[in-house]
C-alpha cells in the first residue's frame, strides 16, 4: 500500500518532482494523490501517471452538446480520389427549432431520418485548407429516436425561394422551394479518378442525377450525388420507383413541373456573366419533399391552421394561370333604315352614295399558357404526338422536330426533345401492339 499523501499537498508535490512531474496543482493533488483513507489505493507512480493522462484528456467525460430536431438525409464525404469504395463518413442536416445544423458520423447513420430525435454530439473545429476560417465538426456520439415524424409545416416555416439564396449561405444547409425543370443530367461515377462509361440514375438504392430549378434571378442545379453509406430522403410520390428503372427520360417526363422543397448544402455560386443573365448555383441534396396540390387528400400532422397557411402560400415558379377570356363577337355595322319613296329624279341627276363604314377590328385573343401541372403537360404532349401522327399520316413519320412544328401553338412552354421523344416511343409501342 502506498504512502498517504491525502493530507499534505507540499509533500505530494515534492514527491512528484522526484518522479519527473512538476507543477502539480492543488486540484490535481485532491483528485489523484495516494490516500488509502480516502479510498485512493494506489502508489506514487500511478498517481503521477493519472495526472499526466488527465492533462491529456484521457478518462475525462466529454462535454457533449445536444440537438433536438429532425435529421433529413445524408451526403457522402468522399476522399480526393472520388472513389465511392473509399467513402467512410457522412454529413446529416438536422432541422431544429433554431434552424438547420449539420452533424457528422462515420459509416451508416444509426438513427431514423425524418423522426424527431435527440442527437448528442461532440463539437470541434478544424482550420480550412485555404486558411479562410474553420470547419465546425459535430460528431455524433448518441441518438435517441422519438416517434414524431416531421410535419410539412415545420419544413415550410424555414423554406427559402431560389432568389432568396445569397452567397454568404455557401457551405451551409438550406431548404429551398421551386419547380422541377425539364432538364435532367447524369452524375459522374468515378473509379481510379476517372469517370466510368455508364452513368446510372439509381445507385446503391438512392437516386443519382441532377436537375434544374429556376428562379427569376438564379438557376439552381439540384444534385443527388453518388452514395454508398448515406441515404437520400425522398417524399415525392413514385419518384424512387421511376428512378429505380434507370431511364433518365422517364424520370424527366414523370417529374418535370413538380413543386418541391429540397434540403441540402449550397455548394457552389457563380455570379451572372451578363446584365441579363442568371446566377448559377448548386445544391448537394439530402432530402426532397413534394408540395401537395390537394391538401384535403393529404395527412401531414401538426396544427391544421398552420397547414392551411402552408397551402395558401404561392411557391416560386408557379404559373399564374387565369382563364383566357372569350373573344368579343364582331358586331355588324348598323344598317340605315330604308328611305321613304320619293318622286323620280331626272336621268341627269346621280343618286347619292352613302359614306363608307369604318371596319371593326376584332380584339386579339390572349396567347395560350403552359399547363400548371406535370400531369397536364404530359397529357398535352401525348395528345400533340397523336395529332402529329394524324396530320403526317402515321406515328412512324413523326419526329421530335415535326411534332414541335405541328404543336407550336400549344406547346408554348417548350418541352424538351427528350420528353417529346419518350411520348413518340410510347405511341409507337401502342401502335405495334394493335
């Protein structure tokens, strides 16, 4: 049994100098000195080792922070070689009452996305490689999952329009509302720092492609990047089923025009290159939610009054569709009453000619507007393809270009060639089955 130093600080401090440990404080003496009377049954060397380890942080409980909120999918941290097989870490945006924060974890996330959770994490900072500021790391230590799922109104309370995004939001998580555009692009998959030849749009049970959403000042490219250990949360009806088929054309035709809210990190910002151009932005997406158009058919939870406010909002990109007024009928010029009979005039007198009437100009008819929903646009494209087949003498004679020419007065929103080609192919399949 070691000597009892529990009652003599100076004696313990002097003894520690003899084993190479200097500057022992009174707090360290009280916590670590050998003292059998205080149940500290160890010797001087163990006491010195305890103090050294405590100074390094060994055995000291971590000062954890707690976030209560809804985790909303993850994005992959991929090393510089771009190889998914090297992926080991992911970042997860969490919507709390104070806004969005991003936590990180190695490997798969052990909680449940979309469920209200208590997330305990250790916070630290590391300098950026470019020397401009610091990264904040919030490494998950424990997750307690609750039963409440995120209501749409909670997301809507934090949503931004595309033109509300600013450059100082770079590298931060945001929630953005918009309309999925017609343009879809593949995401590159790398092996040994080189892109592979085949670019799937469904990889490791997650969507893997890009699409555009446009504001009046900026264009936002939404990227569902390749994943191995993270997961994208998708709450858009049929989205994963269509993407799983691996056909980009089907994805484009099925979801262009859908109003959505997208969660992710703003990763890139390029200012417009001309006075009339648009800023170019990129978002690494972790989650996407469809904005319902028929609230009476949707159960979302939360305060019904708040949900009513959600659906009363006008989301960026919505078409302001109004009924086109019928043209005013052209009125015939008034007819003068028949003149009363008069006595015949001498042959040398010419009959008087009534003054000419000014022509009545018809009012112009308002131009056609694009359908306001993806279903209406899809129906218009299919009907237009069938119309082109009738005009041209058969579906086999229909091409994208001549279909556009036949329907230029109707397809005023300019559907993509890819979308039109999908409709043509479908009509050809139907014709072949007859």
